[in-house]
C-alpha cells in the first residue's frame, strides 16, 4: 500500500529543493492496516509529518521509521536519526501522530529533484514480517586484512559465494516465542538432532506463562532472542524455510559485499552511537553475571545498519553460523561456497555482543560455542540461498 504526494513549500528552510515525492508504505504481509497522511508542513527548522495509523487490534505495536532516497527511489541510503515524535518502536494505532525530522542537525543538504522520502510502518517480530536483504554473490578476500586479530582469522583467502539473502534484523523474542508455541516443545522433535534442547528461558527474554505457552517479557518483544542453543536456531530456520548463514556469507554481508572495513555500520569507526558493546570492563558471558546492570542488549533497530541495510552485525549479540568451528580452517578452506568443516565440537559465532570488547565486534572476529549451550549475548539471524540451496 503506497501513497505519494508532491510537496512544494519548504523553500525557506531548504531553498534548493524543487519538490519532494513522499512515499508512505506499509508491508502488505501485515494484517489489514493503512497509513493516511493528514498534513506535511514546515515548523522552524523541522519537517513535520502528521499521519494516521489504522489497524484492527489495539494491542499491536509498530515500528515506524523514515528512509530517504537520493536517486528517485531506486534505493534508500539515508536513515534519518534526528527524529522526534511517534517514530521508532512501540507505536500504537491512532490518529494525528507526528514525526519531526531536523535534517540540518545531520548536516544534510537535500539538493536536487530526485529525493524520495519513505515512511514505513512494520509489525516486527511475526513470521510474516521476516525482513530480508539480498546480496549478489561475488568474490572477496575473507579474513583479517588488518592483522589485528587472532590466529584463527588468517590467512586471508579468496572466497566465491553465490547469491543469497540474510535477515535485516536478528530474530526477536516475539518471533522465537511464536515459534516455540507453534512447535510445541523446547526439544528438537525429529531429524538428525532429535531430542536436543533448543531453548533456556531468560528473565528479560521469553518466559513460560502457562504450561506450554511462551511469551516475550513485556517491553522486550523486539529485542534479539537469547537463551537459544545452536540446535534451537537451526530448527527455527528449518521450520520457517530458512537456514543459518554460513560463516562466509555472514562476513560478506557484515562487510557489505566484502568491503575492506573493521566494523559493520554506516561509519567504519568505533563510536557508541553506532554499536552496542562493552567499552568498560572485562566480562565473560558464559561464566560471569556481574555488572549486568551496565551491559544490556538493545532493540533490533536501536543502532544504524551498515551500508547494505543490515542491522547490528557488530555488537548487540553474537550470531550463530551454520559452520562447525576449526581454528585453522582458513588454511584449507575451499574457494567456492565454504560451509565449514564436515564435523566438529563447536559452532561458529560471529559479530560480538553487548559484553564484547571493541576487538570482539570486528567483522573478522571468530568465536565458538557448543551447539547444546547458550549465552546471554548469543542470538542469530536467518538466511537462505536465492538459487541453489546450501546443504549441510
């Protein structure tokens, strides 16, 4: 569902803009809803957007955001941050909701005729709302080109991968609770890993409220799920027609198609505005629960995405990969679509978490965890091949 308006009268704030094409979009996979524009106007140095958000259920909360295209809507590369009002997570249905954007605070000059604004309303966390980012396959140099890491991050080696897509966000508490309720068990019920435990309840995550009914803790619905074992992440993916990303795919996406960078964000520098990580003290997520009042995960979209639109691949929570871990795997990795050793004891996790040091959230950092274990800072995102499916 899309609405478009040409708007002409912002000339005293942004005098070089000839027109805006305003797009208002709602994901059609959601339950029936609509956004109706009431008014757009200038208020001092702000652009004011007034809208009505209509849905059938009062309790539904939406994620509302604003994106800007510089090339007529071909792609959206500006994610405004100087926003106030009814924007972000937890937006309920209602009328005369207001968003203020102050582009001048972001040093943005909107010059030309090709700018397109898009406001999105999404009910994040449901199976139908799994948002994916597609990557065209290609060749890249995998591994630590900066020589700042551990021995398992080298040698740098050439990798060729096929087209694939990966989750725009990590899987949320809401989504995994829905899975547990549909699946009917916290143990894998069939297949190679039958009987393996998939999940351990977390106080600020998913809790058992009535026999086999699981529910995300209030206020944490759209936080990344933790307390999940690799077996649970793998089974979730299979249940909904996805899989876990291979380690090579994960790094390719985190580096925005293999670019040479250190951190996965729109700015390749260490800044707490862009990453959720531990900048204060040593912490072992598996053995030490001290100081947790200072270290917390954040909601799925609390920090900016990388240049390819994938959120929080550096920090917040570690993410499971499909691969078994081997410290010297890079020395013998195949070039085409590597998927890790055939067998192993541990599974690869990537990206670092809210307990990790700056070194731990680099896109090259490799770590591992037993597939039957879990971490308070370990989650996952889904992936799938666009063409031939990766078999494991």
